[in-house]
C-alpha cells in the first residue's frame, strides 16, 4: 500500500509540473517584431499562407505603427514591395458627398491627379468613408487647401481636400459617415469641390475603380488590391516624370524648338496633340520629350 501511495503521489506531482509548464508557455508573449522597414513586416505576415492579413492584423500593424500628422505618405513603400494581393473590407462604406464627378483620377497636362473630384457647394457636409482615426488635419495653400486624412480600420487611408472648415481633431476616432469637414474651394482649386483620395500604404488607387459614385456604393463588399490592377498607372507616372518641357520665347517656331531640343516637328506635334500650323504663344509651355 505504501508503495502504491508513493506511486500515486509521484504521478500527481509529475502531472502538476507538466500543467504548470504548459500554463507558463501559454503566458509567454511572442517578442514583437523589431522596428524594421514595412517590407520586412509584410514578409513576416505573409509567411503563413493561412493568415488573412486584413482579418488578423489591425491597421496599426499594417502600417508598422508609423503614425505622423506631418506627411501624407511617410511610408515610402514602393509598389514592387507590396504583397501580391490584399483583401479590403468595403462593407461599411459611406460615400463622402453626393455629387457629379468633375475631374477623374489620371494624368493632367503637367502633373498626375491622384484623386477623384466631386462637385459640391461650399458648406456641404463631407463624411468619413469608413470608421477610423484622424491622422492629419492641415492646410496646404498651393495644393489641398484645408484637408483631412483618416486611417481606417480596414487598412485604407482616405483624403478629403479643399475643405472650407475642418470639423475633427488629430487622433480623433470617427465612425463611418461622420462629418469630418465642410466642402469648399481652398488651396489649388478652381471651384467648390471635394478632392477625394483612397490610398494603401501611401500609394493612391483610382476611387472610380472601387466606388460606383453614381449610386454611392462600392462595386463589391470586398476589394482585392493587386499590383497590376490597383496601381496600373505607374507607367504613366514614370513617363510624366521623364517628360521635359520648353517655355516658348519671342520668335520661336516649331522648327526652331525641335532643332534646339534634338527632336522633330512631327514628334512635337504628337507629344502635344497639335498640328504643324499651331500658333505658339510666348510663355506657353510645350513638351519636347
């Protein structure tokens, strides 16, 4: 009996030790990722193929906890470094303002337009597209005017520009549909409208490929971000960056401009969408490359 009692005590002691070790293991916290660049963070997330990036990691992890109120794009994440695909939940979307599109996402004469312009009246309410946290409230007199940037729980960031008044504060939590400002015509603007951008890790996407503005709804409840489809415009941006312009002086003609810049009249006409008989104005800019 004594031997049996000792055996039972020993077995119970071993079981207790195993349970304690198991409990301690569960209490151990996985050490945080070192403060590396966001590309490394993504690679860590993507190692596990069963892990859904958007469902299991908050926006703070997606952005590597980078939070600044001074730069629209502090992440400097090249398109090539983004994951091949990321699913974004759009089910809670609220259209920021109801109105006709006045200027589309895409190239303009000398620069690229990274958003969609929506007609409104000064003083109209501008609403947050999703729930999130206000990252920037600022004024840019040569560009956005009064503007707000919100980082959303689904991993996107949205920009609301040319506002007449900003009605939210830095770090304020906002709900989908909450008014963040009043529409206006501030900054580099030629009429009352909302300049609206959708960005992922600082990289703009064409809102019109995601949102049906006519009906005020997303085209789908879930949007799949891919390098080729979501950032198709990168070649256009590179071409515009490489473009060279010439400011027309008194006495210039297409032949003289072509000779001066090592090109041909035909090439100048093609680049600028003009005919050889085009009347040139002093001070006008013409693309030569």
